[in-house]
């Protein structure tokens, strides 16, 4: 008789599966830190916004709650940008790193929450993986589940540093993208709005 312990199935440890999805998402999107800002609305929200460029200060916090930027009242977004400026300076890599971390954590949390709601690990992991690798133009960080701008045709600064395609990193990507798309060579996630 052997004393071998049975190994736990992924459904027995959903936090481990969710964590692995978050880690994979982080690694796939990490090259985005080499990208620059885009000519979409980064100037309005970040690069030309004195409220953000001043960093996280008492005056900046007050301004985040009392100012409208680009027709939006988004104090959490502005506070986040201020914190990025304070921690990383004005270079885009820090803003992108924040996006990558938030997106990876969101993907892992989504897998965990869906599993708790449904009890179906495979379906939950599939849905969360599709969220993790989605191509979407437009975002809103303050929405709760930020879906960073992942398809920014206006970002040309990544073409020299981004791999030709990111789809081989996630096998499920080939089911969504039959051939390497142009979007996989641009800044994604490029910024929060």
C-alpha cells in the first residue's frame, strides 16, 4: 500500500488557477512598458495636464475631485495618474506598468469570481482568459474592471519593440485571431482614460 497523496484538481484550488492566469496575463502584456504615449487623448489626460503632472499632492487631490477633464469627472482616474507621476515620473513606462498590473489582477479576480458564482472551473477560466486577451479600443479605468485600450492604431512607437504577434503566448488566441493582427504590434494596454 502506498501513501501517495492525491493531487488536487484545479477546481480544488481556484485561487491557484486564477493566480496563474493573472501571472500569464502580466507576462503577455509586460512588453507594453516599452511603448510611448498615444495620440488619442493621452495629452489631455496626462502629458499636457498640469493636474496630473504635479503628482499626488493635497492640491492635486482637491483638483481631482473638483475638475472635469475632457468632459469627464473621473477623480479616481486622475488620482491614479497623479500617483503614477509621483511614483514613476512623467515617462510612459510607469503608466503602462500600472495598466498591466491592473489588467492582470482583474483577469485573475474575474476567473475566481466566476468560479465562485458558477462552480465551473473550465468555463470560468475560458471566460476570464478571453477577457485577458481581448482586443478592445477604448477603456475606463474607473469602471471597476478596466479593459485597457488594447488596440490603438495611433501608437506607432511600439512597432520597433513589440513582438510581431502576441498570440503564440496564449494558445486560445489562435482561435480568436486566425492570423497575426496589426493590433498585436501596437501599445496594449496603452493608457487609461
